[in-house]
């Protein structure tokens, strides 16, 4: 899936003549390195680390700060929902996440990336 996202990025970037390729590579590398360190400390899964490369390239360096703010806000909401699932039935998956203690971080990552990518596309 990550390779498919990277292929889509290169098709998209080719339409702009690769005008922002350096910034996009920097964004992908920065997010990858942060995620790699998190993976080394067992705070993130390997799939999330790979996903960060593609997301970073789509988001671009200029919109990375927007992504970080959105990721923080969405992660807080996600954690609150996990905690609420103890008291309110939010479905079997939320209960499973709460009891296992393992949250799929790709969900907040992608939800935060969507607005950042849209802002970049239409700015």
C-alpha cells in the first residue's frame, strides 16, 4: 500500500513538473526518522513508520506544521474516545483497542493528513 501511495505521489508530482520534490523528500525523511526513532522505542509499529514517508511527501515541507497541529488534535480526540469506550459503547473495535492497549496510529495519521494535503492542493 505504501508503494502504491509513493507511485501515486510521483504521478501527482510529475503533473507539477516536480517543482517541490526537494521539500517533499525532506518532509518524508523527517517524518520517517521521527517515526523510526519511535519504532526503535516500541512506541509505533513498522507499518506506521513506512506510511510516514508517503504521507510526508504528499503533505510537503511547507504544510508540515499544519499536519503536526492536526495530528496532535486528532490524537487527543482519539485517546479520549478510547477512554470513553470504557463507559459508553463505541463499538467492539474501540473496546478491543482499549483492552489491548495497542492503538492503530495510522488512523489519526491519515485523518490529520487529509486536510493538510487538501490545503496544499488548493492553495
